[in-house]
């Protein structure tokens, strides 16, 4: 086993793992000898992804689950079974609505928040306890620059990504005491099937310099031990789209922990 697979194997769970960024993560991890549990909604895409991954000589389990629906986490946990998941990549989380807040029924926003907040939180809790007890593991929460501010037509989406940003930072602060790495990968425009669909439906042109999924996966896995934040295309000492840089945010987290009561590193 490689050093990477010893820390983050033998299994990885990827939500939104049937295409785009999720499939890029799956291929990269399969190259490291890590087995995959892929979660998505489209059975055909999942089957195709599974064939692509198993051709690399690793095992692949798929689960057709809508993570925006109630009970999604229970179905994913059942699919995992007794497999030892050392890495969780929370990739699913696009906004399928493309609408102003009041122009959609509230159920659409309930589904988005369930996908981006509740399902992530439940899976991080379930898997995080196991990683803590083993004393190793990692989590990558794929996010968007929308996490840093509210934007027109993206009310619930921006709010949910803001949750992911703060949630990942807090998990990093806690889990690092147990040798479990946490990173939120904050992306800009990225070449994914869902984003291509949004551009086509809105009549927008293809961006010239959008991120490539393979590069995203490679960079995220390289940055995982250096969380809690990586802003795509920027070094950690640059604020960029945010009010402060990842280095400054990390320092603040550490400072507050030092100034407060002793950290809860047990139990």
C-alpha cells in the first residue's frame, strides 16, 4: 500500500461520483489502489463509472440515491455496509434550480438545503466518528466561491455553501487532533455536466478558462493535508474573492482555540 492509501483507504465514498469532478476523483483514487463507493442518481452513469473504475483493478460499489431527499444518508450508510471508508469526498452540491428564490416552490429549496447541508452533516458525523476512532482519514467538501457572499438568484445556494465553508473549518479544527484531515475545495467556474447544462439553458457561452475536473481532483488530494481551505487558482496567502486569505482564517481558528478553554480532544 502507498502512504496515501494507508492514510485514506482502503475505501473512499464519493457523492456525485458518476461524472464530472466526482468521476475525476474516483479515477485518481483508483490509481492509488483505493476502492470506491460511488453515489449518484443516474443508474446508467453509475454503471458506466463502475466499469471504468474496476478496469483499474479496484472494487467499486454504486448506490443510486438522491441526496436531496429525506433518508438519503441512511441509504448511503446501508450501501457502505461494513466497508472501512478512509476518505469522504462530498462532491454533489450544484444548484439545479437556476431561479430566483420566490420563483420556485419552497420544496425545491428544501431539497437543495438537504443536499448541501443536512446530508453532508449526517455523513460527516457518521464517518467522522469512525475516522476518529481509527486515528486517520480525510474529508474533502467541494464548494463554490458562492460561499463568501450572497448573490442575485442564488439565495439558498449561497447560504448552503456558506454553511459548508464554516462547517469544514470547524471540522478541521476538531478533527486535526485525531489525525483526520479536512479540506473545503472552493471552486470557481468548472467544466462539469451540470454547469454545461445551466450555461446551455441560459444561453451563455462556454468560459475560456474554467477549471478542468482532473486538475481539480489532483489539486484537492494534494492540498488535503493542508486544510481547511483551498481557493481554486490562488495561493493560501491571497484573499482573492474572500475578505481574508485561507492562511489568515486558519490562524484565527488556531488563535481562538488557544485563547478559549482546552480543546475537546477526547470523546
